[in-house]
C-alpha cells in the first residue's frame, strides 16, 4: 500500500502534462510543416524544371553562394579571432571601451550595411571624393576605387557585420584558457607567435567553429545585401524564381539545395566539435594581458577599432546624416513610413508574445529527462532558425493556402461571409513565419533559465500542497523573468529587421521598415530609406548594449 501511495504523485504529474505535451508536439509539427511542404513541391512538380535549373540557375547561384560562404568564413574567422585575442592578451588605451564596442556591428543588419556603403562608396560619394581631393584628381574617370557591387565587396561588407559571432564565442574561450599552458609552450622554446598558433588556436577551435557557423547561417539568410550588390546567390534565386517567374515548384527545388547546404554546414560544425575536445586538468590561471606602450599601443588601437569603424561607425554616421538631411528638407516624415513603423512594431510585438509562450510551453514539457520525445521536440522547434527566411516562406505558402481555404469555406457555410484570405491576406502569415523562425531563441533561453532553478524548490512546493500549475506560476515563472525578458528582446529585434520572409509573405499594401528600406533602395531614393534603416539600427542597439554589459561584468 505504501509503495502505491508513493507512486501516485508522479502518475498525477504525468497525466497533468498530457495536454501540454500534445500542444508542444503540435508546435514542433508546425515547424516541420514547411520542410515537408518543400519536399512535396520539389518532387511533385514538373521535373523539366530540374534540368532547366541545373543548367541555367543552380550552377551559377551555387557557385556564388559557396564562394561567398568561404570568403565570409575566412574574414569573420580572422576579424573575430584577432579581435578576441587582442582584447584578451594585451592592455592598451581604450581597451575597456573596445571590448564592448566590437559588438556594435551586430546592431546593423546585412542589408542596411550594403544600403549604406552603396552610397558611401559611390564614385561620387564622400569617401572617393575625399581620396581624389587628396590625390589631386578632379573626376572619377581619373581615379576610382573598385566597384563595391562585386563578390569581393559582398564578402568584405558581410564580414564586417558578422565577425562579432566569432568574437563573442572565441573571447569567452580565451578568457577561460589557462595561462600555464602558454607558459609551458614558451618554456619548451616556442615564441609568442608559435604558442598562439600551436596552443591557443587549437584550444579555441570549437568556439571559432560555432561562431563561423552562425555567421554563415546569417549569410545564407541574407537577400537584401546580395541583391543590392549584384550577387546571384541561392537565396536570391529562390526569391526571383517565385516572384519574377511565378514558378513555385522551381523555387522549392532551389530551396531544397539550400537546405542541403544548411544541413551540411550544421553537420560539419557539430562533427568538428565532436572530434575536437579539450580539457584542462591543471589549476586555472587566467591569461594576464601584456601592457603595450608607444607605437605598439597605437598599432593595437588601430587594429582593434578598424572593424568597429567599418562595421558600425561609418554606416551609423551615414544614416544619421542622411536622416537629418531628409528631415531638414521636408520637415516631416511620410505617412507611409509612419505606417511601416507601426506595422513593424505591431507584428514584432505579437510575434514575440506568441513565440515566448510557445517556447515556455516546450521548455516546460521537455524539462523532464524521462520524457522520451523531449530531444525530438527541442530539435524540431529549433529547425526554423537554421532555415533561411526565403526557404521558410516558400514552404509556408501551401499550408497557408489550405488553411485559408478551410477557414473561408467554413465561414461562408456558417455565416454566409464572402471568401477571402484570412492568413495570407493579413499580417497573420508574417507573424506565424516569425514564430517558426525565432522559436529556437525562446526555447533555448527559457530552457537555460529552467536548468538554473533547483528541483528542490519544486519538490518543496509540492510537499506544501501546491499543484503543478500553482508551482509553475508561483515558483518557476517569477524566477524565469530574466530569461523570458532576454529572449523577448532578442526575438523582438530580430523580427523588426527580418526581410527575407517578410518580402514573400506580406499582404498587398503592407510595408514594414525592412521592406520599406528594400523598396527605397531598389528605387535609388536613399534619403527616406535612411530613416527606416536608422530606426532598425537603434532598435538593434538594445540587445547589443545588454550583451555588452554582461561582457563587461565578466571582465577580469
């Protein structure tokens, strides 16, 4: 009798989460639905598209994509790793400011970076004009820099925006490395440079790989910068195949190639981490920065601030100057831009709320280690963040059409309402796409927050007679507020600057700040587009400032 009595609470607990479990599985299936739809479109369409795509579209787009990925990977590895080591191993003037300033390019989306530099680096723009004045030239025909609308220009611009992913993960690794390993290498006759390449870099290789993989996923998701700079990537091909040629099957087939590239990147990153495992069994002795003086300190300052100047300061100054010029010329902001701002905030806020609720549901369901499907639900819910926005949008078109048909037919039968598009014809389609795309942020952040709550608190609450629901609202939810707040902020900002999925799923006459900027850049009207870009950058500064504060607290 006593054993049966002791076993009853777990049984009740298991029964109480059944509804939540089904909801979590439903959310995971919604994330998988676009991928399944893409596979269906790709293999059920006319296979003549395959031959045409393989001959005319995919070779060029795939080649450009691979070259872009390789170039960005090399650049972010050099900039991120170099910046992380410089601020960890050396002491020089402005180092304390530089440690958090190196994160500022995260606030600038890739398409805004391209938008700004297309005007700044124009043959008649400010930089080339100043260079010609210094050299004594009077015309662009006499002297002009290489055109930024090129593969090299795209690699450089994306590298300056995305290197903080490598800087963040690698600097944490450098700060936790034991200095005695470097000292041992120096004792064995290695120079400082040899110790860096033979000890420091191999130890930090897993962190570098994580940062590079995140930067490459952002590169694959980019559509604005690639199109502005004239690079025909797979992402751009998906968009043009659907929009310009109205070829959904062809767009889905190209999207399958993109999913193969994404899956390969993720597999390579995880395979590299599995094979590269390091452990320091000696007593921790953090690296002490070497103090630089004179010309060495000046060189360190110049090298450290160079990526910040190129990746944030120059585009920020440009956006502020263009916005001020526009406001001084007109004295007001257009109503279309105001509506775009309201639309952006509304969609981002609703998507953030739903995404956090879904993430909280999944994290709560899978917290039990005995739940066998927990790993599947977490991985399925995280899949959306790895799928580029254009691929996700193409995969959602058919589910949206089926749901719209069902809703319209039902309402017409019950209430004699005229048929219409309830999801694709409203902001609902964009919101659902944002929820699927950014659910990984919510699940990851809240799951990490739950792991820091001791199980003894829940046990004590249950002993005192509280139900599982009461324990959640009285114990877990208050303790999860910091994790929920951080996840909400990241999701809100990412939703505000999302371009790829929004371009394909927005209803008619519905503009967000990102699509407004895209349209202005396509028309060549940079002044008003700069205002929209500035609003997005200012919003993006919020999580960067919070992240910088956390980095400052961890500084030794």
